[in-house]
C-alpha cells in the first residue's frame, strides 16, 4: 500500500510542478534580455556561494566521489558556465545579416524536463538551471532516487535566487518523490517541450523514446593515446589527474591508455611513479568479477570509489595510497569487461606498434560504448593529431590535457557544459557541448532581396552557360581524339 501511495504522490507532484512551471514560463517568456541577465547572474552567484555545502550533502547522500572535486564541479557549473553565457543574446533579434536581410529571433522552447544523475547530482542541477533560464525556459528536475535530497537542495537554492531577482514562482522545480512512473509522466506530459537527459544509458534511451525532443548523453568509453612524440610524464600526470578527479565519475574521463611499444617503458614507469598499480592476470580476473555483475552490467558499488577501496573489496592487496588500478588487456569487447566504461579509477592498458594500430584500437574502444563522445590524444605530432581528429568517431578530440576537464570546456576552449552530445554516432540529436543556444527555437525573418523576374533570368542564364560549357567541352574532346587517332 505504501508503494501505491508513493506512486500516486509522485504523479500528482509532477502534475502540480508542470502546471506551475508552465504558468511561470509564460511570464518569463515576456522578460527582456536585461531582466533575464539579472536573474541568471543572481542564480550563478548564489550557486557559487552554495558550492561547498552542496558538495558536502552530495557526497554524504550518494557516497560517491570526492568532496573537494565536487566543489570544483559545482563552481564550474556556476562560475565557469556563467562567464561563458552572460553576454549571449537569447532574447529578441539575436543575429542580423543586413546584406542578405535575414534576422534570427530567439524564442524559448517552454518547459524542460531535466534528468539528473547520481554521479553529478548537484552540478548538473546548477548547470541545467542556468542554461535553461538564460533561454527563458522553465525546468523541472527528476533526480536519481539515491540523490533526491542534494539535487532538490540545489534546485531550491537556484529557484530562490531566481525569484528574488524577479523570476516568477515555479520556474524551477524538483520531484521529491521520484518514481519511474513520475519520470515517465514528466517526459511525456503534453506541456513538456524538451528533455535534457543526463544519466545511465537506460535513462537516455527512455528520453529518446518518449516522443519528445531530447538532448541525451551517451556513455563515454574514452581512449587516451600517448603517441611516441609526447612527453610521457606530462601525459600520464594529466591522465591520472583526470581519472582520479571525483573518483572517475565524469563520463569524459579516460577509460583506456594506448601507448606504443617504443615509449611503453617510459609510460609504465611514469604510471607507477604517479600512483598507478599494474595488476597481475589473477588480479585482473578478480577485479572483473567484482566490477561487473553476471549480466555484464557495471557494479554500482565501484562507481566513484577510490582505487584502494575497490581493490580491497575485490580481494586485491594494494598500498592504501594507490590512485589508479591498471589492467593490461589483450583485447576489446564483452570478453574483456575492463575495456568498457568504468566510472571509477580503473584503467585498461594497451600497447601497439604504431599510430595506425592505435587509430584502429581507438575505434574499437569507442564502438564498444563511447561512439561519438570523446577521444584523448597526447602528442607533439600535428600530422597525427589531425589524422586522429579527421578519422575518429568522436565529437570531442582533446589534445594534451586531462580529458575529463578538457571535454567539458574546463581546460579547453570548448563550450563549458555538463551535457555532452554524441551526435548520431551515439544515437544523440546533437554533437554539441549543450548550452543555452540549444534550448531556443530560432525564427528567421527574411526580406526579399531579388525579384521573381530577376531570379528567373538568373536561373535561365545559368542553364545557358552550362549548355555552352557542355558544348565547348565536347568540342575539345573531339579535337583531342582526332589528334590522337
């Protein structure tokens, strides 16, 4: 009976939240750019002030990740994102082409369903709140069942700041009784215009199956290639930092290292000096059995846990200060579970003969579970870097930087975002680092710049020119053939 009551409560809560959000969004849609910018600034500042508190409650509730790194993520989701979006035009005419007389007019999409994961419960809420309000949209969040309190606190903080700065009540909301039925209703409700989905592959698939436009985030089985021209120590330092940041919970963190046999000794030495621990074959088997369940799914107990704790639970003896567990593998695929995304300080390790083999191996790893997401390369060879960028099925190729921060726009010039599209390669609707501009409908105002009569004359003149060119070409060919014969 209690389950039925909870389901009914959650469904009614969603209905109430959507009604309030729709009414609030209709009011918000009338605001000027100045009014919106004032609200967004207030939200960002309040989110920054709450960064440490929200990191604390997130770690306490989920038991996932690292407190200091979650503080950084919360600050990134507010300060870094705000700095990037504060000057964006998102109201009225946002682009003018006076020569062709075409003008772009921004319109909000409406009420957005924001799905938040247990790995990044507060930073995701902060980020999606900012980019949605910047585009004059309302947002209702569906938190992960194991991160309800911290996600709702983040949303409430942003909501109070927005309302205090002039936004209508109800423009941000969060489900306090999340159930599968409630989330499905939120996604499929007639008044929901768009879904921003961040979470597991099942959640993202449900979002795309809802019948509504959706921006989803696919898994990120990121390969990190250390090419022979790279500074091995610098590359390893970046990878270890990235892989241990918030204990590997960012989907753009490295999952595998690929190096060449020519620089393998240097890479191995650097990994061990930086806190990496290579596992024996027996230890790899133990880790596989613990890290993955019999049905092949990832054991959630390893997500966001330190390497030493994972090793202990897997029955592997390691020094307590070990940072990353490294498994040297002979292949890719379901028979090699550790070649997949692991969301923890675990790395697969491969050696190849040359960059061409690294290229093919990277494709295999991405095809296993990271198509369209991110690839990391450490190299000083611009030709090889360019070849990787042109040929790899990844939407982000980050160079000589920690992948987890590079892909989200922390250490690179990419758009700062915690929603990384994987494009059609990953079954996503965009390959962008999603921001406010993705949450707008753009209308085009277009004036006549050529009369129908002139257009007709131009088209016929082009046809005549083409026919003349064709006749000329045929004449030249005949003359050449005549000379040859």
